[in-house]
């Protein structure tokens, strides 16, 4: 079966920086079409993928896809068995299959899954790393439109940054350290950050240091959310005692089917759930947004950070996610 793919350069409104990576001005995504269904992969080098590896994966899997594309569980089992890693590539295929099925049945994805579209959360809006005064200026710009801010930290000036932000906003703040802190440093900083009304901490320490995460959780009053430490459902049981919640991303886990699995496994372990994203167009963001009636926190702002979004789909009402009612993912080009 033919998988049609197209690479797009998404240009960023502001150069974007996080703790472990240099600033960059654009991100590449790859969109796919399978029998009228569309999906998108936003591959991350951190997880070993680029648009080129996604394209190779798509060429490999195309001829192997079964005829009955409606049976998504079966199709994705074939994809899983054939492709190994390649989670961003899998995510694009899975997204296109769900979009195709929704369009065929004439229902939006949330309805296909029996979800209440009014139960979507508010999304946070991300402030990338920069000089404290620049981050404060960006926060001031964003704070009227977005009720929750997510701030990237992981520098020697973390507390100074939060102080600068608190001078311009009293909105809830989530902090994402993107693995930058040692466990002891995390405990010390989180104690300070709590005094500035920070509500949760994402991935304070190294991805594989689960003992470190557990130490931070036991010595911190703020909820700890794992991101880089958790990719798929099978990672969740061993994390259950180490964190308060997990951040699910379609490109990490391999798509909507696995994301559903993760939601149920996480709930079984009493964990809270965030749905996050990469820098993506409204195609990838809207697909993820259809799952949000099932989660506690949404960080779906990747499409808001770019200036050349090829799609329109999910919209915001003062930060609350509003799902499109068109069949499938429901985006238009
Ligand atoms: Mg994160």
C-alpha cells in the first residue's frame, strides 16, 4: 500500500531553547496520507529519529500493511512487529488510520472513542529558556491569552527566572527542567519554586535515574511528572512509586492507540496524566487534543509556537481546548 509523505519546515515564532539543547529556528515534520487519512510525525533527535528515518520507516512498512485498515489494533500490531523503534513514524501511521476510520464512519475521533468533548482541559503555553528579562517579556505577552504557563528551567539562574516571571504574572506556572537537575539540587530548587506558586515539576532529573526521581518526590511538596523517563505503557509500572504523574506524547509512544493504553495503565497505578507535544502543526496537536477529555493536564501548544501552520483544527477559548466536530481528526488544510 502506498503511504504518501511530505516533509515540512515549521518556522518558529521565537528561537526555542530547553535545558539540553541549543536554540533553533525551525523544526521539520513529516505528514503522511493513507487512503485519505492523514497523520504527522514530529521526530525528535533525542529519541533517535529524524524526518529521514521516518521516511525510511514509511517506505519499509508501506508494502506490509494489511488490506483491512479498519482493524487498527491488527494493523498497528503488524507495524510494531515490522518497525521496531521508530515511534514518531508509527505515530504518523496510527494517526492516519484513525483519521481515515473517523472519516469513513463520519464521526470525530472523540466520538469514535465515546469521549465528552466538553471535558477538555486548559492547555499551558510554553516559555522557552532565555535571559530572565526576555522570559519575563514573553510571559507578559502570553499571559493574557493563556491561563497556565509552562516554564522551561535547568540553568544556574532558575530561581531568578521565576522571580522575574512572578513580577509580571500571577497565573499558575508549571516548571519543566528537562532532566537538568541532580536529585539534591531538584529538592532544593523545588522548595524555593513552591514559594513562588509553581504547581508542578516536570522531569527534574536524568531519564534513567528512577531512584533519583523517587528521592525528589519523597522530599518535595509539588507533584512530580515524568516525561523523558516514560515513553510507553510498559514503562509505567516501574515509575508508579517514583512520580505523581506522566507526560504522554504521541511521538514518544507511537500513536493514539498506545496513548490510550498508557492512560488506562497510568490510572490503574493512581497516576495523574498530562498530554504533551513537540513543535508540531495543528494536525498532530489536534489528534492529541481528542484524547484530552481523559487527562488532567494538557500541554498542547506546539502549533502556537510556529508561524506557518499548514492546518487549522483544535482552537482555544481563553486557553480551553475546543475540539473540531468534523469527522476524523477534523483538520482542514
Ligand atoms: Mg517535558
